[in-house]
C-alpha cells in the first residue's frame, strides 16, 4: 500500500484534501492541520482550520460563505450580542455545537488529537486528521498597529494592518503528535503534499512545531508543494497582500524559495509556467497543472497530479 | 421608602416575584435566588433559578414549557447530540447565549453576582437579583439509588428516585454576598417574603449558606412565607413526592413547621384555611389568600397580600 500525508490550512487546502479523499482510501492518506489559528472566543476553544477540513470532508461546509456550516442559523450569536458579548467572530448555531463539545472534552482532559478524532468520526469522516500539535501554538502578527492575535488580525480587523513579521508563540515547546511521528516512519509512506494554503499563515505555523519539519525531512519521502498563486495572484485571502508587506516578489518563485529547504517538488499553475525554469534552478522538480479548484473534478485532478509527482520523484 | 426582600427558587417563586415588581419599584424590592441547582453542563456554567427569574422578569420566559425562553429553537443542541454530547438537559439556541456569556465572564474573573447583574441589565431587568452566594453550593440528593447531583435527580432522572436526605455541598464555606448583607441592614427594610418555592429544594439551600439565615433573622423585620401547597397538594414539581419520602405529613402545617424557626407570618391558600388555627399555635401569624397564580392579577394580588402582611406585622 502507498500512503501519503497532506499538510493543510484553511479553505484552499481543504479543497485539495477533498480531492485526495476521492482517490485515496482512509488507509492511504492522512492530514496534518494548522492549529496556529486556534483561539478562545466566547469562552470556547475554536480550531478554524480543523473545522474547515471537517466540514469540507463531511460535506457540511458552507460553500457560499467559505467558512462554517451550510444552512446555518445565528440565533445564539444574535442573543449573545444582545447580552453585550463580542460579535466580530460569527459562530452559527450548529457550528457552536462543535466548539462546545471540543471545549468540554478538552476541559475533561482529552487531547486536541483525541477531541478532533471524536468530532470527525461523529460527522462521518473516517480519515485521519491530526492537529499539528496537541500543545497550543498561537500565531501572532506583528503589524504597524502592534502585535495582534491571529484572529484579531485576520477576522476582526480583516487583515487591514501592514504585516511586519509573523510569530508562532510557544512553537518551541510544542511537539508533533505520536500519530504523525509513527506515520512518518511507516515504510509505506510515499510522499508528503503541501496543499495550496497560505505559506506564511497556514503552513509555516505547522513547520514551526518543534522538530516537525525535521521529522518530515527525515521521512526521506518526496515532499511536493502546490503553489497557492495563480497567474501570480492569490486565489483568496491575504497571501498576496502579506507577501508584498513582507517585501517578497509576488511570484510562485518566492513561494518555492520559501519552501526550498524541505520540498523536492513544486506544482505550478499553468498560467505561471514561465517561472518553471527559474524554480528548477533551485534543485527542485516542477510540474505545471491547473491548480484552480472550481469543481470537484478540478480537486480530484490536482490531487492526482500531486500524488503522481510524489510517485515519480520516489521512483527516481 | 419601604423596602422588601423576596427569597425565591424556580417557577413558582418567579411568578410571585413578577407580581412584586408590578407593585414595587426597583428601589423597593430585591430578590435573593437559589443557586444550589447550578451546575456545569456542556462545559457551561448554568444557573437555572437565576435564569428563570431573569426570563420571567424580562418577559422572555417560555410559558408553555415552564423553563427556558419563549420561541426557542434547538439547532445547537441537535447538532451537539449528533456529536455524541449528553442530551438530557435541553438548552435552546438563545438560552445558550446566556450560559456562554456567564461561563465566559466567570472564567474572566467576574463574580456570579457581577455576571448576574450584567445579564439581567442586558435583558432590561433593572431589579436587584442576587445569587444566594458567590461561592458555589451544590444541592445533592441522597436517594435509594445513591447520591445524585441535583440536576441528575431533577431533570435527567425526573425525580423518580426515593429521596432519603438532601445535602448542600460547600454551604458551610459559602457566604452571603455583601449586597444582601447591606440590604438587610438598611433601615428602610420592612419585610422579607419567602416565595412559594419548594422549601426543601429551593429555599433550604439558600438558608444553608453560612450565616445567611442568621442575617435574615438579625434584620428584625417580619419574615413571611407563602405556602407552596394548595389544598394540601403541590401546584407543580416534586414538593409533595419529596415530603412523603421524607415522611412529612403532606400539609401546609408541615411547611410552616419547617420554617418555624425564622418566619413570623404564613400565607395559607384559602383551600387550606382549616389549618390556620393549628399553624397559629406555633406562634406565627397566618392569613389566607388565593395563592394559585394563574393570571398576572393573581400574582399582583398575592404580592400585595405578602407586602401587606409584612407591613401589618411590622406595625405590631
């Protein structure tokens, strides 16, 4: 059996993850998820990227909004606002149930990995989906307006502040989970796919976990990243804005360079094919593909491209 | 100005409380509320009797159900059940907002008194409504099936177990709030009214708070209790069942005797007038009245009767 690991953050990553589940069984792929965006709100422990993946894989996601659950209502949140509660982060009534259950189980002593497995299973997702660590790591954004918690920067302030630097608080005392480490040592492991999530906000926090990046590299399997840029622009979210603010050239070349010390292959959107030669110079393999995932078929095709690239690199 | 304190538990007490607010201003009456029924559920801090009073005084209560909020929906609870959560205690979507806010504020360091004042104010209730203590006291029921948390006995197991004894855990290290103690020393205080709540499950936990009963007595104002029995039966709830299980004669005489060491007056339902003479023998004054509170007028009339009785006893 051939096994793969996919590293994913928010919506873009979840799209490719869905594609992967359509071509690989639950024994053949596992997902490693960013939890740097996790935070406490309304007294609840919220894990946005884990939930995006859970709702996407269970078919419950809100396709219109791009976050939360489909067919959602907002009765509790509306009542909560009338009680003077913070209203900048929208939690729907059904979504709230997930945060209540997670918070309750964590309080009772379960690890985030255990809680996550329990939640996914109850929503009918039997793929292994692991938080990057059971210890909390918190992404903070140093901006011209001062240091901000990630969700304050991202949701409350709609990424309006100019980013100076990005920090992953407590990453040095957070460790990869045993689930991940065992999986990376599995002789059936054939490749690692970095989904087209935001490199700085979604992938970097995962890599910041103490020893995690080293464990990925030590697995000695091909590591392939899918460019989050299409035609030199971000599909969604603040990737482009942040790259400019961090004084990076807005090009897939910059993304490949950012990942250069641990990936072997890079999947470039066909619209950016002109950059292939330059990226190859850094020593990594490059393939071009349609990376925009509008339809389910697009997701499946891109998933297949990524899997094939891992297999080919492993064959060398 | 003449001031009164009303001591109240659940639905029956809240009805009389509503009547009191129709004849007395926010400067003239304050409410002391049972928190022995409080518990943690779904990771939330729930205060059922405080909420019953809040919803009753704000006009938000669910009159059909007798608990919770009117026009409630259950989307979160339904989703929570699908996640494997406990489902024996029903929390509606809007009601949940209250528990979320309370839990969050307590976690941030506010006292239960502060949280309660904030919640009531946001729902438009400007009467003083105080928890019996800011320290948790937990009512537990010793039954033939073992010791049960109050809500397990009351809601989950629908009072089915035979009660052997009732305990108020941590009451000896719980103290009355400063709000209450100041109010009891106010020279304008003219009377204390014990609402027709369950004497054993709603009033006794309040009296169990260390020094609280003594502070009531030390105020030297008349203390008048309204019988929770009508025609020798409980209007609602397990009062009659519990009295039988505790081997008490099911009669207002037993209730008066139970309160005998701290009350001066007893309001008997007119259907139980035959017991007036016997109760008088214990040294307390007795008046009869219609105590069934079907309409708002009934609540107002009974409130006026209780206030008048305090005034008359004080006049003596």
